């Protein structure tokens, strides 16, 4: 008699809780069972058996060709082992991995899961519900201190979910591998699932075009990520749409990068750098609607403005990106250059800017701000300069 296949499907993120209108990964897992109506059981241990998560599971699977059920360890059945071993698929939800391990050990579910795996029951999980099947997880018992969390060890190594979406998690994962705290392993993006048979990954399937999973290893003193070949479960036309989307995102990234560099040059008072990023027909529009055109003219304008306010600085708090234009919202501040600067010579005002970009050059830069205080500072200091010059002149006559 052939031994049953030991299968685990580890998801970076996806299925009914993240993609309720998609269903590609959910269907893939159901189709692994050669039955008309496989029994699929949900464990929300990682979210402390929260009702909202459980309801999402039932709302999705009640209309599918399957028999959905759940196991709550806050209200467990009398015979947990019999309940679990009666199922075809066990799906573990996301949340707190340490809560899974601690709770399962308390009820003996960790040992039952190994029996289920060896019996051929398909084990699946997303995020924390995927990490738990591996040797190593990550826990954060105190602020700023990430440590190893020993998990069930049905699969070798470690696992990092949300690999494309959680930069801080990915960085911690790399750091712990480099330091030898956890073993090398796998990183899976949202919408990607690694299908293991025994201890080996046999395929990566995805519910989104353009995503995948990675083998993550330490080579000398660096992390090396090797993309795993993935199979998109949807239509080929979706891939073309995703390619166009990624191209558009890349173009928008270039637009934003140009504008950020422009602002950095403004804050550095780097006039040559500013001029390198503006087009020959550049148009500047101030908050009063005054228009200045041309690179040469703008070079003189910036030079004059920085001579007035040598500490002028823009602080951007929010951005809005639309095709070839960027809206920026934040604060502008500066101090008028005088022999004896006073508080009256300083300004800090809410402001917004609009940048239009073509071929990685700023073609338009428009300022939106209540600049009355700035004009008053310039006007007041202009009057001070005239008085000083008059005093100098009178003194020269006395001499």
C-alpha cells in the first residue's frame, strides 16, 4: 500500500481573508483533494479564535464544493484528535505565531498535526499560519528585540510571509539569517503559495500575476534571494494587464524620484542641481500667479531667493501622484538674511507644490501658500536696508 502524500501549502498572504473576490488559491487547495466535497477545517488560533475571521471563512466556503468547519481551542471539542483527523484540509489563519505554538502545545495539537500530515491531510496556512509548519519563526517578546521562535518543524528552515509588503519583517528575517539565529528558508509574497510534498517545494502557485516566492540563503556575509519559478492560476490576459500596470508604476516612480531630487537640491540650495532638473522651457508660478519662464531666468530667481533666505527649506509631509504630475503638501520655512536677524524675520507656513514632469525634467513648478508673511519680511528688510544706506550717507557727510 502506497504511503499517503505529506503535503503543506504555505502562503505569504492571500485566500479568503485577503482576496475574497479572487479565490484562485482557495480553489487550488480544494482541488488537491480527490473528493467531490472535501472537508476543510479552519483554525483561528493565531487570532485567539476571533469570530470575525471565522465568519470570513464561512462566508467564502459555504458556497463552494466543500464541507467547511472550524476548530476553536477556546471552546474545544471533547476529542480534538478525532475532530482533526476526520478532515481533508486544515487551514490555519494569520495572526500571532507564538500564540499558535503555545496554545497547540497546551492542547497537544502540535503532535496531532504531525499525525494529520503523515496521514495525508493537507495542511495549509497564511502568514503566521504558514510560519508554524517550519523549524523557525520570529517572535518579538520585547520592543526592539527580535528572537527565534521554535515552531513545529514539519518543514526545514524558516519562512517569511508578506515578502513584498512588510519591509520591516523582511529586513528582520534577513538579519536573523545572517546572524545565524534562524535557519535559511523561504520568503513568499502576498498572493504566492509554496506547495511542499514531504520536505521539498514542488511548485509555487499564485493568485496574482507577477508575484512569486524566493529561496533565501546566506552566502558569506550577504543574503542571496533566488526567485522560484511560479505558475499563475488565472488567465493569460491578466498577465498582460499586470505588465502594463508595472510599466506604469515604474514610470510614476521615475516621476516621483525626479521631484524628490528637485526638492533635495532646493533644500541644499544647489542652484546648478536645480537647473539640471528643469527643462529649458520651465515655468514657475508663485502663489500670487506671477509667472517666470526659462531656465536662465529661474537660475537668477533662485539665486536671489536664496540670498534673501539662506536657510530656506521645504518639508514634505504628503504626496499625491497622478500620471506626469506630483502634488506635495507640507511646510516651508526660512529666515531673512540680515545683520541682526530677529523673530520677525522668520517664517514657517503651510504650503503645497505642484510639479509637472516630462522626460525626467521638471517642466512646471507651482507654489500654493499664503506668502503674505514672506512678502512683509522682504518689504520690511528692504526698508531697513534703505534706512541703513541713508544713515551711512549722512555719516559720510559729517566726516
